[in-house]
């Protein structure tokens, strides 16, 4: 997200016809910031929403033109040594990835 904000600043200094507005979407994000990601982009604004796989599959954001999948997911995993479950980042399998495509 930081890199997208840097690119947005660079684009703001250029003569391009649109503004880049990066935002995030994940469960731990405060509600006000989640609402910003869901609001429609203004004319001439290119909004980029970076989302977790959970947010990506449970939301519909109007006006989405492209979806870029990072091919990583958070998976629940049990660690028998400490006796706790946690979410671990893992690469997505090709089968799961291909089934995520929605034309």
C-alpha cells in the first residue's frame, strides 16, 4: 500500500488525466476506512483497493475494472507444539486460483 501511495504522489505531479487513490480492505481495518474502499471513485480517479482473500470473496465493490490476485491466502493452521491455531500466509494452489476467476 505504501508503494501505491508513493505512485499516487508521483502521478499527481505528472500531466496524466487521472488521480490514483489507494485504499485497503481487511477485517481488522476500522469501519470508516473500510467504507472509503467501498465508496465509488470520482470521475477521473483511479481507485486501487488492496484486499485480503477473505474481503475479496465476501464483498462487491461497484465499478471494479480489474482484479489482481497476489496468489497468497491466510490459512488456519494448528501448531501442536504450542497448542494454538493461527493464520499463516501460504501460496494459493493453481486449482484454487483458477476457480477464483469470475468473468
